[in-house]
């Protein structure tokens, strides 16, 4: 079991673990230009809602260190990924820090704030893991989708943090890992993390989940989140909604694990969550090789929204929010120091 950091700051540079090269190469980008961080977010060299929030915070610290307009940098960073609310939460927090900075202290103040965001995420991950592990009994067979591990946050993870914490407690778990088309975050990233952790697992294609759930081979489903509306509706990687429907139909728990920075109280429900649509070529290719004819059309929605009534509980760093979600989530979110 070895630790890694998806995002870090070292010697005046932003350090990113290049997730497009995993699992075959553990390669780190050393970046000293905030625009390169923005491009890394856009190209998904760094991905996962909390991780891109931390990356954006450090990008603004880079802009300040280079005597650039941090508010212009904030605007460009905000345009990189539209769905993950942690990005906007971190940017707004950094803008407040910039506005409050003493003359001549801007760069130092923004680096301090970015470091605080990273440290708070790390602490939240471990708390989410410990709280969520209580929901997974011994011998539990868990299905997860996309990657909500340390690669998506800072080092430990949310949904995978729950699985890691339960495993470290000595619970015997088995994890079904959805491959997560089209960019294979499950196959490339989640399997990589679980292998490092020594958690028993098997990779499946996304369309195997229904068979496994309907034949009693899954005891719980757990995923992360990119944005949670005020009523509990949750946007996450495309395919999450289908898993929630399956879990509900077959009466197994469906859990969301996410920090409170993922909760967007300004949005009443999932209908208001913007859904990113990426380039269709991602769907038409596999492993860098085109798998369709040149004239085949494709659509590539990156996220879907799971209605709150399908979610058994949301696991946050301030507690487990159970049904009805809206009242409990609003209470906990308002207690968050960042609000």
C-alpha cells in the first residue's frame, strides 16, 4: 500500500499525476503556468470534482506568484469543466482570499488558501471513509462506477475511500469495478487504486451490472458525485443513474460519498445542473484507435443526474445524510466552514 497525491505543490510548481497515462505509467506533470493547469483540467489529465477544485486553487496561486491577474485566471479556469461544482467553489474561495489579501501578500495568501483547501479535502476524505465503512458489512460485495478514489480528490478518495477504510479495518470486501466508457476511468484508474490497496476486485463492462445485481451478486452500490443539488439530486459520471435504478429495483442500498463542497445549495434540483457534453470522438475511439466508420455520428454526455429518492444515503465529512435527504443535507451544508 503506497500513497500518492493527485495534486500537489512543490518548489513553486503545481504537480499533477497525469491520469491519461495510467495505469501503464505513473508520470507527474510539473507546471509553472496557470494556463497549463487549466488545459490539464480541460483534457482530464487531472479529473474528479474535488481534485480539479484543488488544481484550480493552485493555478490561481501560480497566477499570483507570476504577477498575473488572478481574477482573469479565475474566469478562464471556471470555463474548463461545467458540471463539477467543487471547481467553482474553490475558485470563489480563492477570489475571496485575493480580495482580502494585504498589499504585497497576494501570492503568499493564495498559496496558503490553496494549501488549506487541499488539507481540508484530505481530512474530509478520511472522515468520509471512516463513516461510510460502517455501512459496509463484512463479506460485502460492492459495485462502484467511474473513479472516486484519491485520483479524484487528493490522495484517499470518497467512494473508494469508504472501500479502502473498510478494507483497512479488516473487513472482507469484494469490489465490482465498472470499466466506465468512454474514457475507462474504472478500468484505468479505479482498478489501479484498488490493486495498490490490495482490495479483491474484478473488472466488468458497464452493461454487466444489471446481470450481477439481478442475480444477487451485489450487496451495495457506492459512487462519488460531481454536484449535489439542494434536494439531493446528484450529478455523477454517465451511467450512475442506471445503477441507482437497478439498485432500487432489486432493493440494495445505493450510496453517494462526497464532501460538502460538492453540495450546491443554489440549485434547487437536478434539472438545473449543467451537463457537460464532450467531443464525440471519445465515444468513437477505444484505446486511441477509432472503432467506427468515419461518418458515424456520436453523442458524448459526461454526466447524468440521479434523483434523490433513489439514493439511500449521502456520506459526507459531517455525517451520513439519510432520507429524506433535503433537510439533513441543508443542515449539514450550512455548518460547513466554507459557506
